[in-house]
């Protein structure tokens, strides 16, 4: 088992933009979504930043409008999207991920972004594991709702802990064996994030590292003496 757990937020951490907006613009450019869908999504994002729109409403909009496609079309669209974004991944972010992978660390993106949009980024970075919000599919279409709570705030901690428990249970020779808590089996747990909404997971790990943080997270990081990365581009 890897000695280090390396967790990464996606938007404004590994990439200096909103992945949902990038997906929306790609889909509009492909002619899959109607013109203006990207701008409508951007308006909802602005409402969220201004405190007028909840995180739940923002992501319901994303699931309803950015995933207005048949589920069977997703793999081909994701493949084309991945090819489109590869050149946009910051070199410093790619180098950071590569260092963790070369060290043999267990790497995972943990993001509020839905898994459909986030998966191409995970593949492009070479990160094998992804925890994101899970949109519901019924009769081959996305419903605009999510399976369980969004992978956001304290729920990110629950998602990581559940994923680690599943890995332990599924490991050969570990069933019905007394083992330490999955998180305790790592020498170090690292998490990179830009957002104060990620404070629960930042405080759960051993080595929180903030990347171009929002004002609240910057103040908290400075008070706690956490490392601050100003640029990953």
C-alpha cells in the first residue's frame, strides 16, 4: 500500500478555471448544447459567488443543463473533451501530480464537480481515482438531480473515508481481518485546495496545502502556518 495519500481539488486548484464552464463552452462549440447555455451557467456561477445562489442550486443547474445529453453519448463526448483540454492543463499542476505519482502515492481528485465533467480532467492528469458529485440517470437521461449529497464541504471527508474503506475491503487477503482505520494506514495525507469550503478536508489531512486561496482560506492558512502556493500555472 502507498505510504502517502495525495488528494487534489480540481477547479481553481489543479486548473485555474471552472471545469463546468469549460465543459459548457466545449459542448456549445460542438453544437451539442444550444448557444447561450455557457453564458447562462456563468450567470448562475456569479450568483453563487455573490451569495445569491446556493451550491445545490448551482449544481442542479449544471446537471440539468450541462448534461442535457443521452447517457450513451457521454464516453465519446468525454474523449473529445479530454483531447481539447490537454493543452490547457498548467505545466506546474502536471509536474506536481507527476511528482506524487512517481513517488508511488495514492492520488485522487476530490471535487464538487460532477463526475461526468471531472473524469476527462482526471484522465488528462493521469490521476487514477476520482471522487465527485454523482448525477442521477433515469431512462438513459440525466435527471438534473444527484445520488446523495454533493461531494462538497464536510461531505468530501465522508466520501474519502468511504472510498478508503472500500479499498481496504476489496484488497486481497483483507476480508474479515482486523485492520487499522484506512486513513491511519498512511504515513502522510496531503490535500491541495483553493477554497474555504474545503476546510473540513484540509483539517482532516496531515499536510494541508492551499493554492491561490480565497480570502477566508488565506487568513485561516496564515493563522495555522499552512503552506500557500500562489501559482500553479
